[in-house]
C-alpha cells in the first residue's frame, strides 16, 4: 500500500556484510536518516502484510458470520491520501467511516500515538482513529476481537465528535 520515497540516496548493502555500518559505528556516528530509512524499509512490507491480514479477517467475518453488528457495513484498505494521514484501514458504518492505524509492535503503536497527539496539541485537524497491533503472534480470532472492540469505541467517539478531533484553540493574549 505505501511506497516510501526519500529525497536522499544511500547505499544499502547485504545485511550480512556489516563492514560498511561497523566502520561508521566505530567512528561513533550513524546518521539518523540512514537508521530511519533502514527501519522504514524493513518495516514497510511487514506493515502492508498486517494491514492486508486485518482487512481479510474482517472481510471474511462480514461475508460469512451471522452475528455481524448491523452498524458495520464494509471494510477496506485506506487510499494513498488516507495512508499519508495515518489511516491504514477504513470501516464504513452507519455513523460514517471509522479509521484504524495498523502497527506491528507496541513500540511502534506508542510512537504513532505520541506523534498523533503532537498534531492535536499543535492545533492540527486530525481524524479520530485508533491503533491496533497486528503481528504473527496473534490468532485471527484475537485480531477480530480486538478490532471489533476498537470499532465499537471509535463509533461512540464519532457519534459524539464527528470524524475529526477538534483543533485546540490557541490562547489569546
């Protein structure tokens, strides 16, 4: 779903040949950009797989189960534009779209939540969304249960506030 683009170039060598990185580590510096790029490139395919896994689990649930909540209509991957806003999965419901961000670990979840809160604190208009951790350690039933719980909470929030968090007002002097 995501395509990572960087305005810098860097050499990425075989992970087994650590000579290039170790030389920089011995000298006491590894550029923050290179570390970030390594992390993004390593995490991107795994993140996409987990997003697709979540959509597949929920789509099968909507098609085959009889106890589907009447307010849940459809589930889909977010668009490219939504992905840039931090929205990976969109659930269509009776109150409008509900947005989910998928992360592969608790650490990435906490990092995303902190970044999302910084946007709110800076007065940016951000979508109401929740973050779910989906990884290979969770069964499909666990993923389904957690996602339905998140969607119920999001639905209640959207009923109260709409699809976007209100921007904080700047204090007047």
